[in-house]
């Protein structure tokens, strides 16, 4: 029995971590939140927005480079971005900044 209880606890923890990704009512709201979090290099917010498996996207072994990349992304995204709903799958939206960024909503 103790093994089963441990397994159930593990599944509960896994479900909790999977549901920790922040959701948004619109693709624009999601894009704006991502840009704002990148601009201020708010690592907890970036991880919440991008989801529980985003550690390698947000942080590397070089925090200075991470911050600089986030700032560069935010600056480019503020210059020009557009959001379009995928015609093949209306539950997906794409945010493109000068043809370089493709984010799934």
C-alpha cells in the first residue's frame, strides 16, 4: 500500500505542475504579458507564462546573457508584432515579430 500512496502523490504533484501554466483570455493578452515579463526579466512570470517545462528557455548558466536576450526580445516585440489565428487550428494563434518569433497560444 505505501507504494501506491507514493504513486498517487506523485501523480497529484505532476498534475499540479502541469496546471501551473498561466492562461489568458486572448492571444494579445498573452503576448503583452510575455513581452512585459521579458522586458523586466521577471523569471517567475516568464516561467508561469511559458509553462512548467520552460526552464531551459528562460534560464541558462549565464544570467547576464539571459537578461540581455530577454531585453532584446522585448525591444523587438515592442517595435512590431502581430497576432493571427491559425486557419487550420483556431485554438492556436501565432505572434510574429518581423518574421522571427512564433509563439503558440
